[in-house]
C-alpha cells in the first residue's frame, strides 16, 4: 500500500444512487420510534449511517501507519480513544498539557463514517484526512467485512474494543434515550423493545455477536493486524492492557517511563471519574444531536443487573452461550 495515497475524488455519493441502493435492501424497525435499519452486507445500519458507510467504503485510503479503533457502539470506544491519544502523544504532550484537557475524545480521534463522511459534516471534510500527521488516530463502528478494502489490505492496525452484551445493550438503551429526549421527537424507547431487537441482531452495526466474532477471529489469525480488547479486562487490569496497546502500536513504555509512573498517570487521567468531570466533557454538544456528557454515563461492569428481568437474563445468557460456543471467547458479566 502506498503510504502517500490520498483521498479518492469527491463527490461522495448522490442521493439518486443512494435511493436505488436503499430500495433493494431489507428493512426493519428496532424499537426506537419506528426508526428503520437497513440490512447491508450482512449488518444493520440506520439510513444516514448507510450513506456515510458507502462514502467511507468508496473513498477512504488507509495509510500503513494508521491506527484505527473499531468496535460496536457503547463498548468502550470513547475510553480507548482517550487512552490511545495519550499513549501516542505522550512525548509531545505529557499528562499536564494533553489534548484531552480541552477536547472531547471524539474530537481528537475522528469516527470515519460519523465525522468525516456523509451529509452532516461536523468536523473536517474528507480532504482534511490527508493533512493529518502520521500515525493518524481514527475510529469506526463498521464490522470487519464491510471495511474499505484499503483498511483490510494495508498494514494499518486495528484496535477492537468489545464489551459484554448485557452492558453494551444497557448502555445503548440509555444513549438512544438521551438522543430521543434531546431531539424532542417521539417517545423515549422501551428497554424491552430494544432488548428484543438486540436479541434478533437488529441494532446499529449488529448483529452484535457476528460483529464481535469476525474481529475475534481476525485477531487470532492476524495478531499484528487486530488487537482484541475487552472493556471488562481494561477495568480489571488497566496496566497490563495499556502496555499491550502501547506495544501493539509500536510505542512500548520504556523502563524509565514505568519507573516514572507514566502508565499510572495515563490510567488515572483517562479513568471514568476523572474524564467525566473535565469541564470540556460536561457541557455542549458533539455535532448537533449528541450531548458531550452522554458519552460518560456510569462506566461500570454489571449495570445491566438494574435493567434485566430474570427472563431477559435467561434469554441473553442462552443466546450468548449459543453464539460463543467453541470460539474460545467469553465475557465477564459482573465486577
Ligand atoms: S460510543 O458512542 O460508541 O462512542 O460509546 P462508547 O464510548 O463505545 O461507550 C460508552 C460507554 O463507555 C463508558 N465510558 C467509560 N468507561 C470507563 N472509563 C472511561 N474513561 C469511559 N468513558 C466512557 C460510558 O460511560 C458508556 O458506558 P455506560 O455503561 O453507558 O456508562
């Protein structure tokens, strides 16, 4: 892959073409005010995310040096963005002056199909990507198979974050509820409706287990290409996992840094309690429809216990056992 390759030419995608593509796709509601998801390349996307995804697929050119965070929504993306930003920039901006003091993590690590491509540009235009210095820190919620070809074939590295499905679903429910309340359009969703959709695989970028398992498999087959991280592991043993991340991106901590406490400083700075309380994350919006604070809710393992009925617990447990059987993957459900 040519490391100097640049964005493919605009225009992104025409409305006409999009309508043609949409017509041919299966559709389903998912318990949020009758909003529809469309089934594209084996996964479910909202209408606006489909348009952005198509643009992203067609136009993005990866650099070998790119570091791309991937994962389903609500599985620890914001946390990993913070940690990765600090690991990569630790020489030029130490903890006391780091970029997270003045920027929300999503403003430092762009979500490709959310911030860069599509109709509602909030931050940079696609050309801006070419101006970012290497290594570029980027992110996407896309499953593995629909990723732009250059991501799959270049030497860029993927850091996958996942979380147990019980907490991921609970977090998604609260996030969507906050979005509906902010927009003042329609009724807030019901937990039981989102639960049923989730079990049927119908949530944005779902099916959940298929998303997780393709990256899991890739991480076993190509460990230099895909690093697989679990939210619960990061909570349990942040030091080891921070070291894994730093090694994976080719910037291991030196013994001197370890003895100076750099790892602990990064963990502490990015801890839920600290980062949630930063002024920059407490007020204002990201684009127009997300409140910055909605990306920091409880930050715990096991909050699902406050939402699941015994019947839901049984159903999700059975589904998880069925999907993960023989894969070697398991999740921790309580702290
Ligand atoms: S998004 O919209 O996909 O970017 O959301 P994502 O960041 O993947 O997930 C949001 C959940 O992660 C929690 N969070 C954190 N946990 C621990 N430490 C830190 N620093 C942190 N930052 C965000 C956030 O609170 C959401 O989980 P819930 O369970 O809803 O609290």
